[in-house]
C-alpha cells in the first residue's frame, strides 16, 4: 500500500497508539524490536488503552471539545477517541514515557481528517480527500479555516502554509544566531533616531530586541537572557 493509501486507512481506523506515526517511525520500531535495548529481541510495548477500545477518559481536554464543537457546527461528522501508550523516540525509536492522547476524527463530503492532542498541545493534524493529497502541515488555526472551507488539491493556500512555516524556521535559526552574537538585523542607533551619536555608537538588533555598545550581545551560557 502506498503512503496515501496508508494515511487514508489510518483516518478510517485510527492507529492503535492514538497517533499517526510519521514516515519512518514504523521502521524505527521494527529495528528496536529486532535488537532490543540490551541486544535481545523484544516486542514494542502495546498501548495500555487503544483508541479502538472505546474507553472514555476521566475528562476530555477543553481544546478537544472546542474543536469537535466547531466541526459539528460546520456540518462535519466527528468522533472522539482516547488512547494511552508509549510513543517512539523521534530518533532512536525506543519507547518513551506513557502518555495520554485525545483525537478528533472528522469527515464531510469527500474530505476527512484527524487532529490529535497530547501533552497540552496539538501533536498531529492530517487532512485529505478524494481530490486532495494528504497534508499534515496545518496548525490549529489553519485547521479551523480548512474546516470552514476545505482547500482542494493544488490550492495556493497550501503553498502559503508551507511558505510561512519555512519563514518561521528561518526566523528561529536567525534568533539562535542572535543568541550566539551574530545579528542579521543590527542597526546603529544614530541611524534609527536620525541623530548624531557622541562617543561609541550604540547598536540595536531589531530581531532579538537587544542593544549594546562594543561587543555584540549574546546570550550568557546557562543563564536567562540579560536585558
């Protein structure tokens, strides 16, 4: 089965773990099971609660209820699912600490998808449809817009989502460079305020919002940022 078929199958029958595993995670788990933590073959621990068991949690998180209510108000069919189990480490594939997950599955017309909430944050959102390739880059705000009006395959909105995610990543890396003392948005204060600067010119970084005279500001190691 190709990747699209797997995702469509998972949307129709949510993964036992309660999460849609990112591509490659299955291979990580298989490797861990084959080798084991101490060199001995072992089985990946099954979930203590499967999303297929129909178990109800003590309480559904507010964001999950809000998403379900929003989907229902827009004419989507939905169902909630709860699971608890160990998720694989993103790099090694080894079982992590057990965690609860709460999912909302929704469908309307030729479109369907799911959103999974765990650790007080949305961990995975996937949407797809008959004329829409599987797309897993939406944030919660984007999903709200998509539920109001699904974007067909090839729509420019997907390009916009990918573009601003790319910009966010570039901004994050640039901010890390600021912490190291390399500032891509530094300006002389005299130029900012249109006045002559007496003595050593002060510098201000518009990205990290730190100023200095002399050596560029950098984040102290092991300490909070100095203002």
